[in-house]
C-alpha cells in the first residue's frame, strides 16, 4: 500500500531532493488510504488497512524523532487520528532510545469487531541511529533469539500491563510489519500461554513433509527415553494449547522470506486433512 504512492510534482523529479521524497511518502495526505472514511470492522481489507496505517504511524513517529519534527511539523499523528485513535503511549528501545512501538486507544464505541487498543510494532528502518539496532535484532530473528532481547522484554511488559488493566470484554490487537511482525507474533505467543514458542517454517517446500516425519520419528524415540515424563507432558500441553492459535497474517507472496508462512499454513492444512496433525504438532514442539 505504501510502496505504490503517486507523487504529483510540478518540477523535474530528478531535481527533487531524496529526503523530500521520503517525507512525501511519510505524509498521510499523500500516501494514506484517505478514502476509508467509513470503516467496516467486519471487512478484512479495512482491518488490514487500519492496522497497516497504525504500524506506519510508529515508523513515522521514529522518523519525526530523528528529524526533530514537532507540533505542527510532525507527520505521524494523521496516521492514527484519521481512524479515530489516540496515541496512548510509545515503546522506547533501551539501547538507542528509538521508538519501536506504540499503543493506540480507540475512540470507537466498543463492539465485537472493533479494537479497544492496538499495540503496533514497526519494521526495520534504514535511516538514523535506529538502523544498527534494528539490524542487530534482525540477526537475532535468524538465530531464533529475538525473545531474549531487551526490546522484546519491553514490548512484553507493555502487553502484560495493558492486558492486566483491561476487562475481559476489551478487544486488543497486536500488529506489526517485518521485524515488528516477529515481535507481535512472539508477544501473541506469550500472551496466550506462559512460555515462549516460535512458529517454525522450513525454507524448502520440497523437504517439508519428509522433514516433518523424519524429525517427528526421532522426537518420538527421544520421548520414549525421556525420564522426566511430567515435564514432557507439561510442554506438550502448552504447545497443544498454542497450536490452536491462528494469527491473522497478511503476506506478500513475492517476498521470498515472509511468503514461507503461506507454505507453512498450507502444509499444516494438508496434515490436518490427513489426520496427521498430532504428529505435526509433536514435531514442531521438538524442534
């Protein structure tokens, strides 16, 4: 949505300053879905657009901080004000003091489909001092270590504090893009059940089924030899509870990394259709 903005310029684009173009892309008036004046919260496209704009709002919050854009010069507020949200709080990284997330409070009347709060996490920024920190966390994702970082601790504490202060009727969304989507998924896992789990997706589709059975077989053999049966049962119960959680993922099929989520859930559906889901779950509990 944000990569297909149309820029109407009265001068030669080649003479346009690059920072000016970036600022235009950060402007809701130029790039935001201003046609969505009446949100249908039951429409998944509308929900996706709102969530994407709130995530974009976090990105622009950090860019406003970097460029010292304040008050009327700030470009971030329209990204949430347009959809009738207030900025409740900002999530600040302890290492570089950059803004990586935000909590928005809805002005809409409570309903089954309308979020009361939205916790949004931005993706990797290539501008300013946030880039080196974001790149460091991207590497942690590759190593399956994002949940061990201080940024995730800050995010998770914010989630716990918000959830703990709300009633059971509150509808809270977690959303994010790229690095932020990994943060949101991890936070969702923690939120649902104590204990941290990662959704694992093999890169090569052709070996997915074979590796599922092979690794599951090895895991079954290891389970037989496991003397601590009580601990094994506890882990299995925790993962079985988590396995039913189906996050709402919007994935670009042209993205060679993120698109693997499509293959993951397609494979999961096939396994369910073949009544092999218990083996599939056990395999993913052991990796």
